[in-house]
């Protein structure tokens, strides 16, 4: 697979088996999974496996033929959103979803300009990777960034939250004006609804809805990237609900098929049709009966097992417990997040200075204790806690014990 | 799914079941499948379904953990190519594979220029769709095309085959010189090894190896698109073997997982590592245990059932039988292709003028007779015969009977 294929851990983990929130390595060691959001309804989920296997044993073809399972799935998926979301285009990866969303926004507005944050990641294609970690003030063929709105490491140290809000909104207005002045015009803004890759940062209160209004007033479309934020992750079905805004276009991915490659872009009927008329988009492997079967089983599991409620409850328990650790542990700079997606901002004691190496050591130490989690954020120093949605109270307690010991060790 | 979602046939076919080379619609009508290359080892192939289901019930995670099934699969896949192919990057769609191949060629050469033919299709992303049906003489950010080399509708009517060869090679040299003169330099050429979307055209003898030499002498890399041409389709494992050239980079897709989204780009260890170092490429759903399980089962099926030989034999029988029809049917302008990938060039009688509507009528009439096939080529007038690889002599005979009747009707 070539040198430098990306791997986690100094000594990579070789896995052989998964079950619910547990993963077994080749040496027989068992890990509690606090990282993986793709197997959202649990590793080796029986209902998803059965649905997928049965469909594969019956029929799996491309979408130039009709298949009722595919139509039913798209209808169900679209129905999980607000009324403005009426149709969807399915694809195979988050990257493909992001490509479709950008093409859709550009087709609808006739404009080229796209805005993102300066610490985001929406995919790995040539077009979409232009949005990756794009410094403010840089133009990449009509794609420009704004500073990530955040309270913990604010754009201006002495500013109040209200002043910070205005600073960020002014920067957004100026970015739109710049795109217009340079002939790109505004097609839209693309935002992860939880600002996840940005480090799950907390923006100044009101930033999301006010930024959305500014984009709409300028004629642009709002694309919510729900690839990480969606499917109950936040304690609501969609991350945008927790941040009080209504997107025009929604990108979905990772947890959608519990591991079967599946992504989708949902929007109004007019936006989807406009995209189709302009691009004649066809995707060989997408909108297939097997994608629909897996996707439907995932929605059924989330619904029937009341995972939205479970995520809210267990997530709140975890968040509170982690916050309780904070006062006595100056390396825990900040604890934040929603639902089952939490971040612990690891810092040099008594500062807000990111401590990437310290965070890495915590991740390695937790691996030794049989817990898998990751690092995220603009600086890579945020401990990312994002277990499968089926993570229960008892799992949280088990984790908190190991985490408290690890944090204590780091402060010893 | 929006208006204008692409569908086959005036009255689309709604499918409910598949088995080998057969597809059943909702009304109970059974079709012989002469179109679908993705389910290469047959619709609902038991071995692939079992391998996939067993793996999904055991473990399916991303590739930042190690998994022996993934490593074994990549090794097996790479071993099916010539010695220069040593490593691979897996992805989820042919488009993602094409993106990787272009990024790899550009990373290795430091150049931007890419050459393709003027009637090709390599994918649907913003970058890759620049190659779609790109007119000669047009520049799309360093991507330029050459005329599709072909004997049936030659670039110059009165030219001999040898003269035609030189015309096309001269045009390639001029295109490279143009890219260099305009500061793009040459990164490489991307070619479907069977010129499939171009209409399965037959180039002047020697064109592939000589074009490849010209690209190599100019410092460029040769990318073989085997998304349609690969996995025994041509009667050899890879289409490039039938056209006597040795690519530096190979893109694979469609049949690779018999319907599980799976694609891959294989090349030398240095090319793959160079790509990884430059792009830090990661793909959430790719290089997964389920992809590897499905992919391995497909290779096992092709090998154990001797499908390379079967494709050669049945394909040759079909080709000969179709050619036999030609003299008495002036609408059959040309019959060509390799292995189980044949094209019938449908023309206005006695000319080489493409008859798209006539081809469409044949496709519709064959649907009524219970046969599914498609249209392809620069003009859309080529009947595309591309059944699953498990298509047998008896199926070919069954098809030929219906086809002969349909062709006779069209000439009546």
C-alpha cells in the first residue's frame, strides 16, 4: 500500500473482530471503542449485516433501472429533515457528497465563490481539498476561508462574546464582498454543523443563524456538512438542529450505512433537479439496492433503539463527568461538545497553548488501558471522543475510570 | 431523487431479482443481461455474498488500523499485474481512482499537463469531468485531448492505416509540445485500454505502444483506465495486454467487488509512496475488510471458474456470429471488440453515418425480447454488448437468435 499510508498509534493496532462498542486485536486484547462513528449502530450490527446480505443475495444493480428499495430509502432519508429538504442524490463517499454539494450550489446561483472555515476538511478530491486548512486571505479558485469562530482561543483576546460575534460576522461580510468584487460572486458557504475538524469549538452565541442570514441575504446557499455531525451524533438527528440554523443543502456520509460506502446530498426538489440538469450526474455504485438496504437498517436501528435519547443522556453524563475533572487538572484546558461527540482540549498547564505531544501521549496511554480514541482540531491537540451511538452508561463509566487515571498520571 | 435522474429505456425497467446472467422485473418478466459489467461473476454471486456477509458480521473498520485481509487483498491484486506494479491505493469509485491517478502522475513529474482522447469519460468529479468529451484544441486547466484514433471513422478519409497511425502520433507529439510551450509540462496520458467510451474503436495497428513510447520519451506517465477494461473483460486479465502496452499507473473499478463500492490505483512502490507523501490521502470507506473480502472473492471466482478462458471463447463465438450478420445488413456498419466487450456500430445504410435513433430502437426492441444491452461511443450509436463474465455459450446462442430477428426487423 506504499510507505506513509496513514496509520494510528506508534505501534499500529491490528484488529480481527468487532462487536457493538468493542474491538479485538490479533493478540486477544479487547478495546472499548471511543473513536469510530462509521459503525454507528455498533460493530458487526446484526440487523444491518442481515439486511445487506439479504439484498446482495437478491439483487444489486445500478440506478439506471428502477428499484423500490432505493426510492423508499431516499424518501425516508429526506423525511428526517425539515420541509425544505425534498430530494437527494446518493454517492459513495463524503468527498463525492461534497463535490455534488458544491456543484449544486454553483449550478443554482451561477456563481463560483465558496466560503469555508480556515481549519476544516470536507474531502480529498482536487476540488474539495482546496477547502482543507485554507488560510484566511488565500484564494483557491474562488474558494476562500473565514477564521474559525470560537470562544476558547478567540480571534481577539480582550473581546467580549458579543464583540467576538460581530468580528466574525464582519469578516464573513468582507469575504463575501471580496468574492463579489473579484468576479466570483457567492455560491454559498459550507460548514460542518458541529465545527468538528475545527476542534468541536464553541462559536460565539448566535453565530450560526446570523452567519446563515448574511449568506442568504447575499444570495448564497448554505451547505451543512453532516458527514460527522449527522445521524443522532449530536443528540439530535442533525447537528444543524443543535446550532439553530436551517441549511439549503445537507451532505451526509460516514455513519449512513454502518460501513457500507454510502453518502448523500439532500436539498429542495429544485436544487436537486437543477444539479441533475446541469451535470447529468451518474454514479455506478451509488443509489444501489445494497446501499439502500444498509441505510434503511441504520435508520431503523437508530429509531427503534431510541438512540437519539440514549446519545443525549449518555453524552450529557460523559460531558459532565469530564468537566468535573477539569478544575484539578490544568492540562485539561477545555471540555466541550454535544451528544456523543466530545472534545478535551489538551494544553500546556495554565495556558490555552495546544499540547499536541501531550494529547498524543494520552491517546497512547489509553490504548494501553484498552480504550481507542483520537486527536482532532486546528492544532491536533483535542482528544476526540466519538464512540458508536450504542455506547451505554456502563461503557461511559468504564471509560471515565481509565481516563481519570490517565489524566492523573499526566499531571503527576 | 429529482427530475432527470438518469434512467434507461422509454419505460424504465423496475428490477426485483438477479441470478447469474438473469434479471427479473416486478412484472415477472425475465431478462438476459448483456449490459452489466459490475456483477462480473454474476448477479447475487453466492461466494461474493457469503464472503462479504461473513466479513461484515466479523469486522469492518477503516484503514488506520491494520487488517490482514486488506493487506492480503492488495498483494493479490498487485500480483495480477506486471512486475512494475508493486503497490496500490484503494478507493470507493472509479472517479476517486481517476483523481488519485492524476494526482499521482502530477506529484511524480511535478508537471500539470494531462492528455486524454476527445471522446472519453473517466469520472464525474470537478477535476475528472474536465476530461469528458473534451474537444481537440481546448485547454481545461492543463488537460488537453487528442483525436480518438480509429479506423472506422478515420481522421482523414483517404489515408492508409500507416498514414493514419502517423497522423495520430504527430498529433500526440504536437499536443505534448503545446503543453510544454504553455508551461504545463507533461504529467501523463490517461487512456481506457479498450477505448470503450470512445465506442470500442479499433486504432491503427501499433498506436498504443508507439503512443506510450512518445509519452515516456517526453517524461510523462501512462495511466491505463481499466475500470471497464480490466478483470478478464477483454479475454485477458487486463485490457492493456490486448493492446500491447505497459502502463505506469493502472486504475481499476466497476467489476472489482461485484457491486460493493471498490476501486483501486496500482503502480510502482515509488509512485504510490510519492503520492502518499504529497497528499496524505485517507478514504474513510476504502481499504476496508469488507471491500477486501468482496474483492478477494471476485478474484477467486474469476480464477477458479477459468473465466478468462470462457470470456475468450464465448466472446470469440459472439464476435464471429455478429460479423456473419454484417454483409446482409447494411445498418450494421461495423462489428468489433475483444473478449466479452463487443460493439455493433449502427449506421444509416451503406454509410458510416451514425444512426443513434436506430440504435435506440434496437435496444428497445431487444428489451421487449427480454435482452438488456446499451448504447455507447462518441456518437451514441454503438450497441454495447458487455454481459457478466459468467455468460455462457448457450446464453450467447439465445441472444444471437433474438438479435438476428431484431436486426432483420430493422432492415425489413
